[in-house]
């Protein structure tokens, strides 16, 4: 048998390489189509938080509530709107640290307008502890090609991971299949309803539990084991300050508040007072009012708490009226009054606590 010529051999290699290139191109096209299709589904699904922020009709609102679980469970948004006689948009969510809250506020103000930001701050917010999943990157990945989102995701998750999600089609949807990929939409179609709760002005899902009495064995169980003193996070401090800068840059008025926590919880952390002092200084630096009620006796009644660090529905109603009175007072106060409250808010907190005690009694 005659040996094959080099020309025939090279032709076969060329055909093999061509088939592989065609296969790779076909696979890439399929990935791009699927990636684009899933992205379009997210844009249409306003039950998803970021989709609502990006795709909902532009509006101007009176108040925006921003914060983590203390705001989510500690403020009755419908009641607050009634007390202030104005519309309130609730941007609070469980387990969200300041870097994510900053991005949420930026996205909201890029499309919408607000008069006043009600910014909930908490003493764990500037530490490395307190959040099991502080930045929910997967919620933003369908919009990773947006410069604002890609920049924030890269700052928190690192530039290489952000680039992978941004430039490799279907990588993000595959990595977070349960949260944003095909599985999330399949579960939604099978079970009905939304896969994540939309921001809006409706009533919150309040905890209906009541904190057990101090002598009750369940009280110790509720507190759990005493964790170590959390470390201060410079990154979260910068993000907290950046939230105020973003709001101020958009001409939004700012009211800061610390939601109540039970004294038994605070007593376990010697650095608690120092972290509250940091917020007082921050409020003074930006000349914004800060409401602190932690030291008020009116908010030490266990019946107001679902657990040691979160209000229940009864506590939320009382604190909401307290917050509304504080906000209305700031609207009629002179600029110097706001500066004084920013510098030293213990007096305001005491008044609020007496007000809460009178409401509860």
C-alpha cells in the first residue's frame, strides 16, 4: 500500500481542527443565546430586587428606608407612611452589609428620586461579624455589564471573579444556578410566586415571637453562646460613609437611626459603646440627625422583642411611631438642632424611650 502523502495528512488535520473550531463556535453561540435569554427573563421579572430597581418606572418618593434586618423587622413601613403622611419605599433586607446597601442606594437614585433617606445603622454593621452572607453578589450578576454594578462587585468580590462573571457567558448563571440560573426559574414556575422579595411599600413580614423572661431557661437559649468581640472593618466603615456621600451628592436629606436592641444583648459586647460613638461622630461630620434609643428604659421591655437584637411586631409599631415623631421634629428643627443631635443624641434617645413607654403602657 502506498504511503499517504503529506498533503493528505495535512488536509485531515485541517479538517479535524476545523470541526473543533466549528464545535467551539457553536457552543459559544449557544452559551451567548442562553445567557442573553436568562438576562432578558431577569429584566422582565420585577419580583427580583435588582430587576425592580433597574426596570421599574422612574418615580419621585418622599422617603426611602435603607438598612438590614433591624430596619426590616423594626420599622412598620405602612404605619410609617401613615404617620408621615407621605410615601415610603422600603429598600431594607435581611443580612445586608453596607457595601451592598451602598450599591442598592446608587441603583435606586440612578433611576428614581427621593427627598429623604432614612438610614438604619447598627453596631455590627461596621464589624467583620454579624452577617453570614454580607454581599449577595448573585442578585446583581444579571446586570454585571452595567458599569456601576461591575465596579461595586469587583470591589467586594475581586476583579478576577467579576471579570469571569462579566465576560464568560453563562458562568454566573451556572455558578449560582439555584439563585439566578435555570433552576431558579424552574422552581418559580413549579411552585409559583417570586424567587426573591421585591422592594416596595407593602407591610413587612414581622416576627411574632416574644423574648422569654430573663429567668426563663429559654432566654439563655435565645441569646446563645457569647461570641467574641467583633473586629472593626475599615471596608464597611468606608461603605457606610459612602452611603451618606451618595445621598448627599444627590441632594437627598438624611436621617440616621439605630434600631433598639435589648440590654442583655448589648452587655455581652464591651465595644458596643465605642461603635455607637463612631456613629455619633459620623453623624456630626455630615451634620445629620441620629436617633439612638438603646439606653431608654421604654425599650428594655422584653415583650417588645422577637429576639435580643430584633423587635417584634409590637415593638416595631412603637419604634415606628417614635421614628416618625423624630423625623417630623427634624423637619421643623433649625440646622443647629440637627447638628447638636448629630453630636450628642442621648437626649433624643431618652425622650424617645419615654414616648415608647407611654405608648406601651
